């Protein structure tokens, strides 16, 4: 393995952190979704790296799974966002929540 | 458990036909209602034909699991795709085929969201078929849940009286059951240490400790028992019956409740015979209470469907009592009762469905004289009622006879109590017949049409099945016997 | 001998065919001939005539049969339990077969007239065929389970026929009452049968009778008493008797066939069939004797005050069935069975005559019929007189011979109370019978001009109704003299040595009682200026008691509505709604409430929540790293 395992994990953590910050701080649903995607990809990178490191194929299988899930999630998520935008005219989660997010 | 491989995968074919029908219905445009109905009818007719073929082709002398298909599916998880039928599941496959076919025909005049309705309906039936033939615990559980979920939508969208309540209650009760079954399965699989979900492998090779068997059987009994309408977990069933549309009630009371009893039999009794023996007295007690209680509660109902719902509770108690007896007679009677009760309630609900479609009235105090207005529809209703009472030469009689015989043998007191419930049963069912079909004609209903030939067809099929197996019970018993002998002789 | 076996084979086939023909007719009418009443009646009559021919052939050919013939096929096997079906031909079953077929045939011919023009004509014949088939299979049953099955089926056809005019509330209600009350008895029967099957393992009546089952005597008593429950229900004995008078809501031919001559006699037949078995238990037989006696006397008193002609015959049916049970319970096998046969004849006769009167005058009330001029109708009145004489037990009519045999068996008992009860029954029988006859023949306002022509309402189909009646009257005359051959035929069964004639004082005594009763009835109802009130009706409390059927109906009604409906059933319903559903609802309510409470802590913006989540996960990871 040319790239050391630690580097891969480091990259994954950095990616994850980026995604996390993006998710937590941005006030736009699309960016929020983007952040989620980045976090998923971080997990995928970690899986591939760990799979190589441990010489097991399951890591790559899991990465493939994650890709599929991420694709599905984007599809559904974007569709929802479009819907929400049409209904409320805004993409700010705080605005939306104050109207909608009432349990019961 | 002996396995006999299939020459030809007829069981998978049944599932495939269902799935193909489902796909066809989903792909058809929603406006083509007639086409959707034809596709569903063809699909159900083919599955009925295949299940009749399985019933006839099943080798009674050979016994054991036949038509077995075995495919590796996820070896690392120990899950494989195994299908097979024995003397217990063959009658139930036949029952499912019959109720599917007649249910589709019963809904011929149905007009609301036809495509979605039939898609859900076929999905539900697919799950039921899968459950009856699955020999892998994982698949069994998956099919079981597949057969539960469409129920919610079917009732909420197409139901009547109090449908949100009925559907929610039903779903929550049944999911609570699932929540007990899944841990039971996982626990047993882990306990076996064999890492496989294959039922034959577990039955033949696993050696469960008595404690594990008792615990797991309890989980299965309560979990599946909720679906089987075991007292005191039965209250979802009348509420659900009342809310559901006709064909769904037919399927629900006719087949779904049998899934519960079948689950107890297939998973609980095959895997945990010692647990069965341990819990049998409790089962017998609850079943006897259910028999009497269902009949008594039925006496005070005013809604036709509630009455049938409670009579189902009573009749499913007979199944429970038969299983609790742990004798060949008891198990034979219980399985036959599953079949007979399935056909009987299907006929009952389809007759009531017809009456409701025409009158939009289910309080039987407001009906009356219907035999005069619609003699054929009334005739089917009366036939179903008589079957429910246990009149000889109609299918239920033989089942009740054997179950009571077994109960007298093993639990004489419960047997005596259950026998006396027959009189109450007769009283409350005949009361309904009197109020609905007899008496002076209510002028409001004077001009209602009788069942047309097309709509009469499904009822005729059901009535025919009741009478045929009532006059020739040996047709059914030889099949069931081939399995129950093996099960009982294998008991410790 | 191959020849003999071929012949017996033929007889057995004849037995099967006799039973199957009406069933075939039932199916045929139900599916094909519902809208063709003429064809339906023809098919039904042809079927029952076929059965009749077979029955007569069998009777003639099998007279000297030494051992019973039987053919048995397996109906169902489950484990060790074998349920079989078959035909069993011996003296009792063949005689009973002939009686059943004969009366079925006559009643069906009669119905051609009585039911003419009814919209449900085809349905009527379908149900009649169902009844005939079920009854024949019942009579021929070799095993107890088969007997039970067809026992239930005749109950079913009775339900359907009582409620034949189901548009009338009273009719459908009476049908339900009949079914449920007999069901109550049948539950006991089924319990006894299952007990026998479980403990003894055999269902064959012959095997049970010769003690092959190896049952203990206690078990025999218990199961016998339970089986008597079925008899009490079906033969309308105390305390399940009140369904029978209500069953008169059905068409009169149905009352004649099912509710007097054949179906209700099935209970007596069952006792006779299993006579050797029941004889093993003295306690059970004493119980039966008591039940028979009580029913006999009670229903006789009810008959004394009724105004409804059919009700009187219904009460008298219960009473006569009580007589038969008394005879059987006292060990008089021949007496009981013989009384069954003669009673079948004369009671069918009485009912059919009553039917002709009702058909003509459109009323069940005997006073109305009398005032309408019933004495002008010669055939029914003459035949009714013959029937009444037989019912009262006057020589030379058939009832005399059989009643004497019954009393003779009662004489042989140690306790004279039974004999006294029997004689009291004879007196009451004659009294209520001739009360009815005198009321009809000598109506109160006679001598005044009768406004209407007696043949007023007589239907065009009078002939179809008259011939069966005349034939039955003839049979009533003849049957009394056939005691000896019938006894010979039955001799293969038990009780070959019992007394047929009592001591010399018995016949004069009973005849004296009969004539005394007739005299009382004449004084009260027959003579000119008679008050037309019976001695019972003068005491209001007693009359009320008898008219209300000893309050039996009220007791049953109270039990059903209070104990069952508003008691147990309501309790179950409330338990369902309050306890079980209440628990479930409170569970659901708790879930929702706790959800609400927890939700309060979540009313923060989603990103803040995410931040908290990440922080927690991070913190947990750190903790695990440090601890791990």
C-alpha cells in the first residue's frame, strides 16, 4: 500500500469534519444535503482504506453500498427539497421548521 | 423432517405468478379498471389452479416435505431460499388459492382506486403464499410481514366504519406480535449454534435446551397467537373485520388468522416440542375461554360484521384447543378447522358484503326478510351460518368433532365447556340469521336485486368447497394426517 | 354359501339406495327445479316412493333374517379414530324404515293439496326430501356418530321447515327456538358420545350393546344420562319440551311428519336402538322413567286448556312420547317401540285431519272451526274420530293395543306410583282428546242456523289430501292386530320375553278410565247447553298455570335474557370494551403522552440538534477510547 493507512483515515476524518460543519452551520437545505453526502463519502473512504488495510473485500462492498444509498438519498432528498421550496418558497430550515415542525 | 425435492418448482411458480400479476397491475394505467380486474382474475385463477395441483399431487403416502426447492441465498448469514409443503400447509395453500380467487371476483364491482387496490391485494396474497411454503425462518418472517403491511393501507383507504381506528389497532397489534417473533427466531438460531435459519436443518439437527424451548415457544405463541386471535389478544380482529372492505375481510378472517395459527404450528411446535408440551395447558385454557367468550360477546353485538368477527374468535379458539391437545386427532382437527373456518368466514363475509353493498346497512336490526328479496344471497348467508354452527355434512363439523374428541381425551373439563359453547354459538348465529334473512320484508329493501350469476360465482365456489369437504372429509384428512402423525410421533 | 351373500349384498344395496334417493332429489330440486314446482314435487315423490318400495321389499324379504345385515364404509380416519358410515338392517330398523317411508310418502302426497299454490312449493319439497333422506340414514345407522350426524340433519330440516313461512316473525322465531333447544340437548348427546368414544373407543351400537367397550358402570351411567339429554331435546321432554308446541308454526303436513310421527320419535328410536346398552345402567333408566313420566303428565295438563287444535296435538305428542320413554325405561322394549309405530300412524292421521280443517276454515282455533261447521266435512271428521279413539286407547284401534302393552310393563315395576301416573295419563289423554272432538262436533251455538256452507273453503285439491288420511285411518284400524308379528320381527332385539298383556284387570281398568274421561268431556263440552268450560278452567290459577305451560317458557326466557344475554354475554362485551380494550387504549395513551413530554425537549432547530448529536457521539467515542 503506497498511501499509509493513517493518511487515509485522516483524509476520511477531515472529509467527515467538513461535511459535519457544512451540515451544522449552513442555512440552506441543499447545502445541508451536500454535507450529508460528504459525510457518507468520508465513511466510504474509510471503508475502502480499512478494507485494503485488513485485506478484506467487504470494505469495498460496503463502499459500493454507500454509493448506492447516497444516490438514492440524493434523489429522494432533492425531490423533497424541491417540493418544500414550491410549498414554502424558502430553503432556510429555520423558517420551514417554525411552520411545520410541530409534533402531534 | 424429510425433504423430497420437486421435479418442477411449482411452489416458486405460485409466487412468481403472483408477482407477475402484481407487476402487470402496477404497470397498467390506472384508468383501465376492467383490464386490472381481468389481470387479477387471471392471476388468481392460475394460482388457484396451481394450489389445487399441489393439493392433488401431494403424495399422502409418502408424507414429509414435498416439492422442496433449495437455493443458497446469503450463505454468510445462514439464509437460504427453501420452499416446501407438508400435510399442514397443503390445505392452507388450497385455502389461500380459493379465497384469493373468490376475493378478486367478489370485488368485481369495486370502483375506487381499482389499480392500487388490486396491487395491494395481490401483494398481500403473495406474502401469505410465501409464508405457508417458506421453510427458512428468515423468509418465513419476511413473508409474514409482507402479508401484514398492505393490510393497513387496504383498510385505511378502502375501509368503512371507523377505519382509521380499526386499521391502526390491527397494525399495532400485529406488529407487537412481530416484535416477539423476531427475537424468538434470532434467539433460537443463536442458541442452536448452527448459524442457519433453515427450518429442516434446525428441526433435524439442533438440540435446544428445555429452557430455550419454553422461552421461544412462549414468544412464538404470543407473537403468532395475536394474529390467530387468541384470547385476550383478539380485540383487533372484530374491529379490523368491521373496518375492512369485503374481500379484505374475507382474506383477513379467512387466511390471515390462519397464518398466526400456522406460525405457532410450523415454528413453535416443530422447533420447540418441549415448549409446546409445557405451555399446552395454558393454550388449552386460553382457547377454551376464547371459544366461550367469543360466542358470548357475539350475543351482544348489533353489527353483522362484528358478529362474524366474534364468531371467528370462537372458532379460532377451536384451533387453539386442538393444537393444545397434542394428539393426532387434535392437530388434525385444528388444521382442518383452519381450512374449514377459512372457507366459511370467506363465504360469510362475501355474503355480508353483498348485503352491505346493496343496503348500506349492517345493523341487523334494520335488515329483515332478505331471504324473500334475495333468496340466493340469503341462502349463502344461511349456509355460512349453518357451517358456523357446526351442522354435520358441512366442513366445520368434522373439525369440531375431532377437536372436541381430542379435548375430551386430554382436557375433559375444557372439552365439556367447549361443547356447551356450541349451544350458545347456535343461539347467536341463528339470531342474526333470523333478524337478517327472515321476518317481514322491510319495504326499503323490497326492490333490491338478487345476486347475479357473475357475483354469485365466488359464493358458489365457497359453498361448494364447504359441502364437498363436509361430505367427504377424508379428502382432507388423509393429507393432514400424513403430517400430524409425523409431528406427534416425533414428540419426546 | 355364495348365493346367500349375493342376496344379502342386494339387500344392503337396497338399503343404501333407499336412503340416497331422497338426498338426490334434494340436490336436484335445489339446483335445477327451484322454479318448476310441479317437477320438484314429482321428483320428490318419486324419490320417496322409491325408498318406500325398497323399504317394503326389505321388510318382506328380511323377515326371517337371523342376524342383522350390515354394510359399513369408512367415512374418515384420524389417528386411531375411525368414523364409519353404513346401513344396518335388522327388525327394528326395517320396521322403522317402513314407517318413516310410508308416512313421508303419504304426507308428501297430502302436501300436493295442502301446499298447492304456495310460492315456496319447490323449496318445500326440497326440504321434505332432505328430511326424508336424513331420517332414513338415521334409522339405518349402525354407529353412534352416524346417528348423531343425521340426528343433527333432521334437526336442520326441522328448522328449515318450521320457518318455512319465514316472512312471519313467529315462524322464524319458532324455528330458531326449536333448533336452539334441541341443540342444547344435542350438546349433552355429543358430550356423551365423545365420552364413549374416548373411554370405550367404539362407536358401533352393536359393540356398545354387548359390552365390548369394557366401560365401567359409572361411565355407562354418565354417558347414558348425557345421551338422554339428546333424547330429551329431540323428543321434546321435560324440561326442553316447549319448542314443540311452538313448532306448530310450520305447515301442518310438516307438523304431522316431523313433529309428531317421525323426527320427534327419533329420541325414542335412539333409546330402542341402544336398549341393551342403556339397560346396563339402572340409575340412568330410572332417570329416564322420571323424565318420561313428568313430561307425559305435564304436557297432558297443558293440552287440557289449549284452544289451538294443532297445539293440542303437539302437547299430546309430547305426552305420548313420554309414554314410550316410560315403557322403554321400565324395560318394555316391545311396548315402547310398538307404541312408537302406532302413535306414528294415528298422530299423523290426527294432524292431517286437523290440517284439512285448518285449510278449510283458515283458523287454528277449535271453537272457530266447530262453529264454522266442521261436522259437515265427513272424511276428516270420521278419520279424526278414528284417530282420537286410537289416541285415547279404545278397542279395537291401534292405540289400545300399544297402550295396554305400555301399562303392562309399568305393572311389572315394584313401585306402583309409575303405574298410577300412567293410568292418570290415560285418563287425561282421553279427556283432552274428546274435549277437542266434542268442541268441534258439537259447537256451542248449535241448533242455530249455520250461515255458511261447510264446503266453503275446501280446496280443489281435496282428493290429494283425503286419500292419505283414509289410508292412515285404515292403518290405525289394522295396526293394533299386528302386535304379534311385529313382536316377532323385533324379537331379534332384546325384550323377547316381556309381557304384552298385563294382568286381567288392567285392560278393563284403563278402558273404564277412558270412558269416564269421555263422559266428563261429554258433560262439559258435548251435551246440549254445555258450558264449554273444562273443570280445570274453573280454577283460574291452575288454568293459567297450564295455559302458560307451567311457566317453563318464562323460566327459559328469563334464563336466556337475564342470565345469558344481560348477564354473561354483557359481561363479556363489557370486558372486551372496558378491560381488554381499555388496557390497550391506556397503553396507547401512555405512549402518546410520553411522546408529548419527550417532544418538548426537542423543540430546537434541526441543526442545533445535529450539533448536539455530533457532540454526544464525539464524547462517547472519546470515552470509549480512553476506557478501551
